[in-house]
C-alpha cells in the first residue's frame, strides 16, 4: 500500500557519464517508488497524508503550476487514499486547456477539483484572507503548501538516506523549495557533504533551507538552472537522451536532468577529489516529460526520448 508507514528504501544503481571520470557515481532510484507519486513527492506527502487522516480531514488542498509534479502526486495520493483533493492552479488561462495539459488532465482523471487563479492572486496563497475565502468556497480542508514543503515533509525526506549510504562522500540532490535537501541534510553523516542543485535563480533558497536543516554540511550549486524552472536548451535535452541511452535511467528536464548535467560539468572541472564516492538522488518528476515534450514539439525542438 502506498502510504503505509514502514520505511521504504530505494535501490542505488551505478551510473557512468560519457566522458572518462575517476569518481564513483551511484544514483538512488527514488523515481521507482511509484510511477507518479515518485521520489521526493512521495516522501513529502507521506506524513502529511497520515496527519490529515488521523485528524479526520476528508479533503487535501494544495497549490501548483501547470506542470507541477506536486499537483500530480497529490492527486494520485488522494485517489489511492480515498481523500478528496483540490488544486489551486496558477494561471486563469489554463481553465480551457486542462485536456491538452498532460499533468492537469491526469490530476483531473484522479478526481482532483481545480480552481484557476491569476498570478497575482496566486501570490496571496499563504495569507489568511486567501485561505479563509477558500474555506467558504470548499468547506474545511488540510493545506499542503506549494511544492509540499513543511515540517512533516522534511521528516519524510529524512528517510531517503539509509545506514547503507553512510560511506558516500557526497550526496547530490536537486532543489526547488528546499524541503527535500533539508531532510537529506538532517539524516546525512556529519562527514558527508550535501550538494543542492538549484532549479531556480536566486539565493532566497539558502534561508528556506536553513529554517529546516539541522547541520551545516551542505552547499547550494546555482550554476545549472538553465534560466529557471521550465527553461531548457537543446544541449540539455541531448544530455538527458544520452544519459538514458547509456545508463537506462530516465531523467526529468526540470530537476534531475539539470543536476546530472551539472555534476558531469563539475567532474570535468575537477571539483571532486579523485575516487570520491558520490550518491545522486533521483527525485523522480518523470511525469513532467510529457508536458515538456508538448512544448518542445510546438517549438520544433528535439524531444526527450
Ligand atoms: C519537487 C521536486 C524537487 C524539488 O524538491 P524541493 O523539496 O521543493 O526542493 C526536486 N526534484 C523533483 C523531481 C521534484 O519533483
């Protein structure tokens, strides 16, 4: 069953990069936990869903953009656990595009109810007034924040690393809102270095991570966001396709693809000492490939295989 409380460990798989390298690389296949509630979104929802159920909530309400992995994961979790889900979606124009958007179409099929709001209203989503108005409209619900990051989410992400991972020198993980890396930092050994690969521009993440992280053995790498969340270029797409051909591991274009592109570049630049043992966390997000391919096709660019 999906949200049972025993700790599930995912397997570590050895990987290689195209260019010759002298480090040991393994990838933790969190993407294999579930086809949609995969990777970190499973970890982040687990204790939140448990809490909602224990406190007799019948509805989860959350927020996200048009291609959000978190929206897809929450919709799936709701369906599997018999809890109603409501998604507050950024962008009023999407209301007529649900069926052509793979993420929203999927979430709808899982039973998620949507409310589409303007970008400026979406910015108000954490205010009391906004939430109160939603309660008038939808009745009582349990709020899962955008991207799913809160204390219970970090607790879930503390279960990604296990004792068997203690010999790695570096743990690499993609960063969106910072919840996942915070859990990893908390369960890493003090001698392990946690590297976070930011999918966003800007340094505001440092503060968010510091709020939840209990150790300071981490560093944010901000050179490989490719201009922001949904931004890609043909070099990145080619890298993702070659990586899959060589390792038989699919990567998503928003988080894990950019992280591995970054790791390959840093290895080339001798960032890691020779024979370093590096564990890369595959946080999932593969449901987003379809949506990205729709956009790549419109621009007549090569697709993700
Ligand atoms: C959401 C997501 C992240 C970012 O996680 P945060 O906890 O928000 O930092 C990383 N990878 C994938 C695949 C995601 O879906």
